[in-house]
C-alpha cells in the first residue's frame, strides 16, 4: 500500500538524497549544490538547494543559520518567479518559527505557504504546510481546532500512499488521544505508525513513533524498563541521522520515564542533559518542559519548597508566553503533585515535539 518514504524537501539536483541521509551529509551536499547553482546563475536551482540547507540547519538545531537560509531561499525563488519554491521556503520558515516557540509567526508563515502552494499547484507543499499548521495547533493544546485537519491530512496521505505523511498524521492524532486519556487508541495508532515507518524505511518517523509507544508503556503499562528499551532503539536512529531535536526530546522522555518510576536522581541527570541540548539549539518549548521535569525531580530529592514554588511560577509565565494553552494546568498539576497546594483539577498533558 505504501511505497518507500521520500523527502520532498530535497529538490532539484538533491532528489537523490534519502529521507534517512545524515543531516551533516545533507548540509554538505546542499551547500555544494547551492554554490554551484549561484555560480551558474540558476536561481530556481539555488532556491531549491537552499531549502535543503535550511532544513539541515534547522534539524541540526542551528537556528540562526536556518533562519538566514530559508529567507535566502525565498528571495531567490521570488527572483526566479518560482511560486512553488517560494511556498517551500515559507514552509521551512514556519516550521523553524514553531521550533523556536514563535507560534503566531509559525501560523502566519505556514498559512501563506499553504495558500501559495495551492496557487502553484504543488499539492505536496500545500499538504506539508497544512500539516505544519495542524501540528502548531496541537502543540498549543487547541485540539478542537486541529483534530479534523489532522484526520483530513491522514485520509489524503493514505489515499496517495504517502508513507511519511501518513506516519506524521497518525502520530499527531495518537498524541491527541494520549493527551486526552485514550491510551489504548493512542497506542494502536503509534504502533501502526511505527509499522508503516519501518516498512517504508522512514527512520525519523519510526523514532518518533517509538517515543510515543515508550511514553504509553510507561504511563499505561507502568513498565519503565520496556519504555527505556524503546527509547534506546529510537536513539540509534536519532544519532545516525544527527537529529538533534528528536534526540533532545528522546532524552526528555527518558527522564519522564525515570521520574514516573521514582528514579529521581537518574531523572534529574537526564533532564539536565536534555535541558542543555535544548538550550544549545535555542528551542524554548523543549527547554521549558525539560526545566519543569528538572524542578520536579529536584523537589523530590529534597529541594527547598519555596525555591520550587518560585521556579514553577516562572515556568508558568514562560510556557504561557510561548503560547501553550494548557501551561497553567501543567504547572498547577506539578504543584499538586509536589504537595505545594491542595488537590484541584489538573492535567497530565505532555506535548509530543
């Protein structure tokens, strides 16, 4: 039903690159092709090579370089009159904005990318841009607004037999089910995503699916050792492809699993590691979530209650500024869990990426 996964963001002379290519290799090949296209005055090719450069920088956590690269790709595509390449550059910029925690900007750029992609007749960039909008809303916790869009995109991807996009949509819907307590449904969808990704040789999608399964094995089945095994398997792919962001989120989930199992010293150390990884790539959402876990771990290890409460107050502000609608519930839940306030309505929401 599904063919081998491919990476449509690797375009022009770079279409031979695999979805599983190491990002350092993608960056080297993209930069070489970009320079050659610039020397030849081939603007359309330069724009499309520049897209691969932007995406490699973004996924390596090199935010400033990624920002310069997608903007340069957009300018070059506009000069070439290539509307589809302009849309792809906007998609890259919108995805970077979401990664940086600039969610309103992400919405704006991704909406423009979807509109331009539709105008250009490029259904793939349109689909990826709509997917980016759906993921941005899911991260914000606005499930009512984006669940239908996730399901629409899943149906479109299944119809086209597009494995990579099917895996993405399944994982997104699964995460919504996980966050709303439908653990069995979430597990089945993550399991399906992992199977499709494995058969399509989509190592990135497979790693994210294993992370989702590990989370549920920890929460639903209370089997931390099995969860840690799944995360170790996913980490192999993250390291092989130099997926800095995915690796940082993998480590944060590892810390979550350790924390739930009461292994607070180990959790503290892994939260500290993931926090440093998020800081190195200027990823504010991951940084705040890793910091929240670290604060909870330190509290369990006997840290002063007043210092813990002060950190949680600051984290509530940081998470709210990022635009996470469930931020208040997350922090309030931590306060209840740690005995800082009397029990009240709280949430165990955990965003996926």
